[in-house]
C-alpha cells in the first residue's frame, strides 16, 4: 500500500513501462531499507555487548527503567477517567 501511495509521484509520465519503473523504485527502496536495518542491528549488537559487559551500566539502566515505571504508575494513579 505504501508503494502504491508514495512511489507513483516519482514515475515519469512519458515512460512506456511504468510498471517496471515502479518495480525498480520499490526494489531500490527495499535495498536501502535493508542496509539501514543492517546498520541498526549491528549498532544494537554493539550496544548490547557494551551494556552486558559492564555491570555498572547495567545497574544504572535497570534503575532508570524502574524509575520510569514508577513515574508511569504515579501518573496512572493520579489520572482521571474521562
């Protein structure tokens, strides 16, 4: 659905093969998305190794999550039904 809504504006109106142009643009988009997600995965794996290998970082990460959940609980406690 995204491809049908977004990509047609980049297909030339005087082309004889709009279907192939759409397929090419879709393939380029998927390739770029694959590269970006590979970067995200590599970065996440590196950050995981950094966090797991250092107990101090892991301790502060757990504390920050606990504080966040406490904050959400307090917000929920004082919220009213609408």
